[in-house]
């Protein structure tokens, strides 16, 4: 393979894969955190609604 024989190409491709992979992992973590925050907020709202006296 001619492209793989170039040291510059192999290092560039390796860096792209490395930082691309890190970006994907970070995005997955951010989405997970957002889902957790949304669920926690919903639980808090349900708890507060159940604590209100009837007719209030």
C-alpha cells in the first residue's frame, strides 16, 4: 500500500483517529450527563408536586 508507506500520512491518520475518538467519547459523556440532569429535574418536580397541599 503506497499511502501507508508515507510516515507523515501514517502519523497524521493516527492523530485524526486519536482525537476523533476522544471527541466521540466526550460527546457521549456530555449526552449522558444531560440525560441524567433531565431525569433528576423531573424527579425533583414530581417530588415537589407531591408535597403541595391539596387545593394549593
